[in-house]
C-alpha cells in the first residue's frame, strides 16, 4: 500500500517535472516559472507576464457565496460577485476575461496602486532636501506609481485562512530607485472576503530609506453589472474637497462642498449634477477629485456609500485614509471590450480610492505621505456589500 502510493507520487512528480520542463523550455525564464509554479499555492495558471513569469488567479469565496477572483499580477481583482436584493449573484467590477487585456490596455482595472496613488505634479518632489524625479505617464505628471507601477508587477502570493474569512496575501519588494522613488520598499497586501460580505484590503509597507508612499485600490464598480452609473446614488462623508488645476493637480486649497456639485453629504445620483457648468467638473470631465473625509485619520470611518436602485446593491467604503478619490469613469470611451464581450462606454463604472491627497509631497499643508526606516505604513480599506 505504502509502496504503491510512493510509486504513484514519484510518477506524478516525474510527470509534472517533464510537463513543466516541456512547457517552460519555450520561455527564457523557465526556471523562475517552474519555481513560481510550484508556489502557486492554490492559484490557477491565468497566463504569463511579459517577462514570462506565470500569473495565477486565486478564488476567495465566503460561506454566503460572495466571491473575489484575484491575480498575482498587479494585485488585480478580476471579478467580484455579490448578490442583488433577490439573492442573484452578479459581477460588479469591470475587467478582462484573459491576462492579455490587463497586460496591454488596462486603465488600472481592479488594480493595486503604488507606490503613490494619484498624481505627483511634474513627477517631482523634494525629500530631506533632495529633489527626486519620477517616471511621468500622465501629461506632465506622474500617475499611480509611474510607467510600471504596482499594478503591472508580479506579486508573491500565499493563500491564508483567517478568522474573518479566506484571504490572499501578496508581497512585493520594490527596489531602491524603482520608477524614481527612493528606498527599497517592502509591501504586503492582504485581501479578505469576510463573513459579512466585505472585501477587506490591508496594506502595510516598510522602507530602508526615507521615502513617500500612498497605496490604494482601483476597482471599477458597476453595481448593476452593466450600463452607465449615472443612476447610482452616492453619499460621501466629506464637508470639503481639494480643487484641482486643469491637469488634476490640487491647488492646495480646501474648498467646502456646500452649494457645489461636489456636495454628496446626502445621497444624490451621480448623474444629477455631473453636467453642470462648473470649472472643476470641466477639469475632470466629470468627477475625478479628492474628498477630505470627515473622520479622524488612522481610524476606520465610513468614507462613502453607494446604492443602485434597480439591483438593490449597496457598497460602503470604510477606510483609515484621510481622502477619497471618486472618479466617475470619464476616460472610458467605448474603445475597450472587457469581460463577456461588454463594451465599456463613457461612465460605465465608478472608482473609489481611499488614499492620502494627490500630490501630497508638494503640499506641506496636506497630511504627510513620508515613511521612514523603522516605521510601518498602514492603510486598511473595506468595501462592504449589502442590499436594500
Ligand atoms: C484615477 C485618476 C483618473 C484616471 C484613472 C484611470 O482614478 O484620478 O484621472 O487616470 O485613475 O484612468
């Protein structure tokens, strides 16, 4: 009995090794791939990154049936299935069916964003008296970590079971100087699908030199599953926002939302005022702004709540971050065909990115985004789903 199972195991190993070598030999990075393949840890092969590294997809499902599928490429949430008010599950995030779309043409669909979420003016900032120049990728500015941000790197993945629900831990070490940022940054992101139908993201990071960090998440939500999001109602827990210039860099001022189309202190349809003749809306071609969240920084607080009347789906965004970038999908223009052949049209999704304010390193009056050796950066985000 013992001999038979050992023999079977040896055969299996020989078979796997042969298959692996045959498959991998066609790629230059076959060795790394085979090692990573052995470490897929519950993931299913989804494709290969440009450098040949294997990319896996991991499924986290809770007892209620809520399910997130996550890639170790870019920490991307490829699909997120939650029930509507009749208990029917639907995918509420935009994305692609295959890795290719994510590799070639993704406006950060579902991605982990770093090292610095949002824009840094002219890709420049000064820290400890030294000026740093970052990779620029958004007009004159650096957006979402530069040309190859955390949304475009392969992460080490490990499946976990936590008391709150199934989880995936992703880790990545960003080298000193990557995309122009100082310090080697060790980043950990833990994704959990909790018992109470929340997707919880816990980010931590440490550095070996003074640096700046601003991590966030970039899922494109559509609680109806398709069509535009103008009929979704949103409430944002903010009395003020940070107005921007025409390149979406904050002017440095804090502006009260009262009396403006940015007042979402009571639930209001996203489309209700988006077309108003307002300079800020023109700069963003809609909403693409940072709201100053009313709760104290570092403590969990409700940042926003969105409801969709036809499906009854609700998402609440809780976070420890001082700001929330609310983006109404203004760059979607019908040129991307995503999952199930869906063509993503103008404003077919919205994004809610809890983060520090854009361009913080260049605004001493904004909460600091500096991280020093010995400190641990922490950011926790919860997207909690329910129905009404
Ligand atoms: C963020 C930015 C937007 C846009 C999207 C990606 O939300 O604020 O301006 O760049 O990412 O298209």
